[in-house]
């Protein structure tokens, strides 16, 4: 028994020593907030917690520029104020951008000590490129000098005032020190409230397109755009998406461009121009270049800076005019109409509809007739012939825009379509010959600026029931009404 006790004693002493060593290291390192140093030999030679900072300044000896950031605590958070010698009154500087800048230049973790002899000239530190001055709230001042980059460009040489040691740090520090006021500007250049937006203007010099649209909000709160110049027509979803991107503009990067270099960026004569007019009378203008190597360059009226945007941040700038507008001459929901009368010269048909809200043309609750005859005839696959006719009328594609046409509309039109809605409002579309294959479009006696191709009226789609023109679709439905058996009619092979 005594021998066992003799063995336990040194074991207990060993355990006590191990515990003591662990406690020593825990206590010694408790409360330290400096960045961790990796096992690769990285050494932290400077660290100041941003919460203990009063200001940071960086002097660039080449450009003779000083960036200054003042720091203060507001409601428990650090507030950064840019006060560099290039600060512009009224410009908004990004708190996130300034915070990142301060964080990167208040800690210097070095990869290697390259000299202890203070031979500064060899490393560009006798006349350093950058002088970083870190002022703490307790009055301490830390100064870091940054000299040349290493031959491979991956590192730069630094030393701290009061020491002759020279170290290498990541060249990322060098890139950070090069930043000026333009690099700290808020990236959110525009954030327009649609409820306050009245009208928008868009023009481009590449093809002379110029569009003005009124902005309204739908019942769901989404914006809708109605062109009022150079024609009255609904804007397409592509136009709405383009304006939405513009009203929430995010800047990729701000640039300093000298006046004699504007042509290199397409900004001496910008290709794209937007005007956002607010209901309170305020106006915002945006100018953009053509796309250059995947980027657009631009500026906002009233701003002193230029910027670049990725092509993926914008949408629709180069879309054809016919894509920016709704593609159809007129589009009505069947539930909104009581009748459609179509005139083809001296021939005509009348399409009467009684479609309850939420129902379709072919619903059992709907009544659809052509010239007083039941028009709800389908083929064996369920494709409705009255739907073919309705779609052909509601989806007459605009063929093109011709604003300066001199059209004689004193005579009878080649084609006329008369819509009567459920409130007995009448809208008439007249189509006058433009050439052998197209017609000018008038709405209620006023030229719309559009023309359509004859295929919209007279194309026979054969077995493709989605490509019929209006009159050909009527003739097809007429055959179906005449030849159907128990409401079913199949096209002959």
C-alpha cells in the first residue's frame, strides 16, 4: 500500500504543474484583442482598435494629397467623417467604405522583417510614398511609413516611427492608401420613390429614339408607364424594367476623368440620357456612354464625379423602340368589352361578348356570338375558334413607327375596328393604306404614329391557329359555325 502512495505522489505533482501552466497562459492572454498571428510567422507591428481612434490621415507624397477621416461615437456606433483636402461639400460618403478603409490602415501584420539597420533608401522609405498617422483618443500617435513595392508587386515595405526595423506587408495596404474622396462616395447614387415620380424621359443618340412617359401606380402598388410623347401608347415591361434599374442605381466605381479624356469614355457626347421628374418639381438627369468593354460610363447632373456601371446593372438601353412599347395596337380584356365590329371595306362582322369577370370566352357562363350566331365552336383538341378570332383582334402587332408620315385620311379606311366596352364607350381604329403590304393606324381619328402589316388582317395560318389575321380568323370561325357537328369542327387535312 505504501508503494502505491509513493507512485501517486509524483503523478499528482505533475498534474498540478500542467494545470498551473494552463492557468498562466489563460490569465496572461485574457483581454487581448489584437489580431491573431498565424503559425506562418506573420507579426503584428501596429494595431489600434477603431473604437479607440480619433482620426486617421494618409499623406500621398507623389500626388501631394491628404485623406483625413474623423471618428466619433454616435449612439454606440462609430461614425466616420471624410475631411480630406479633396472633400466636396454636399457629397455623401459611404460609412461602409470609410470603415473598411480605417480597419485596413489601423492594423499592419507583416510577413517578414527585411532589415534592422534602418537603410531606408534601399526600400523607398527615406522619402516614403505614404505616411499613415493614427491618432488615438488617449493622445497616442502612431506613424507608419510605406515605401516601394517589392519586385513581384505582392508586398510593400513599411516601418514605424521610432524603430529602425523594416518589414513587408501586403500590397493591398498600398492600394488602400492610394484612395481619394471619389473612392468613398456612396454607391447608392439614386433611390427614387415611385409615389413621388411624375414623368420620365429617355433618349438615345444612336437611333434618335426619344420617349416621354407618365408614371402611375397600379392597384398592386407597382409602377405603370404610359407614353404621351411622341405618341400615346402603353410602355412594355422591358421599359418598366429599364426605369426600375435606373431609379435604384448602384455605382460600380467612381472615376476621376480629365476633360480632355472624356471622349475615351464616350462622355463628350453621351449616347443615353434620362430625366426623372418628381411631383414636387425636382429633376434628376443621368447621362451614360455607349457600352465599352462591358461597362457604361456616366454622370449625374449636379455631381462632380464620373462613374462606371457593369452592363449587368442596367437593362434595356439598346433595345429596339418596338420592344420598349407594348407590341399591340390595342389590347382589351374580353371581360371589359360588349362588342367588336370589324369592317373590311364593304364587308363586316359583329362579334358580341358577354364574359363575366374572372371567366374566359369559352366558359359556360360566357355568351359569345358572331353575327348573332353561337361562336363557341372548338376542334377535337379543345382549341376554340372564337378564341382564335379574339386573339387575332386583340393582338394586332405594331409593324413600325413612322412619326412624320403625311397620311390622307379624308376617305374611307381600308379596315376599321370598333370596340364598345361595358360602359358603352366607343373606340375606333382606322387603318389606311401605306403601301401594298402595310397600313397607317388612326385611333378615334388621330394618327398614332404606327403602322401595321397586312398579315395582321389577312394571313391564313392553316394548321397553325396562332398565326391567323383578323379577317382570316373570322372566315375560319364562320366555317366552323357552318360545318360543326355538336360544337366540334376540325380543320381538313
